[in-house]
C-alpha cells in the first residue's frame, strides 16, 4: 500500500513520539507499505515553526535531515495536485490539509491522518 502521512503523524513518527497512534506505527513499519511525506508538510512546518506555534516547535532543516534518514519517500507538490484542490468540497479549511487530500486522490494513495474531519473526503483518507 502507498501511504501519505499527514503533517502531525509525520512529525510524531520522525520524533518517535508516543503520540503516534499504534495503528499508524504498524502501517509505517510494515515493509509491504511505501510511506511518503509531502513537500507541503515541510512547508507547513517551516511556516508554523516561524510563527512560533507550540505544536510545530521543529527546526525545518533538522526535520529534512531526519526525513532523509527515515526511509520515507518525498512527494513533491505538482500542478496536478494544486488543480485537484480546486475540485475538493470545502469540508476542511486548512490549505495544507486540503493539499494533502488532493495529493492522495491524485496519486492515488492512502492519506493517514489523526484529523477526523478529513475522513469525510472519502475512502482514501484513513483515520488512525
């Protein structure tokens, strides 16, 4: 299975945080799965870290180094992903989450998230 991690799951995974749900950890550790992170998640971390948000106290440069060691594959943001955002219903207002949903639909791949609102976008969005 091809899996895209939402930003919080990505941060918790790289930090080996106890906040990472067991179900997500199992999916990530399953060698049969290919795990991706979006360039949009790194962008989100960079912006929110610079704004001083407490849930994003991460140095983006350190994060990128950790991601290089993680075994995860980077998913660039493409024009096709950006266009797909325009077709999404306005279930969720966060532009980064909307882009992650659009990427999962366009690729296609399963988006793992801890945001219950996002599952309303369909079966490719899985709550853990």
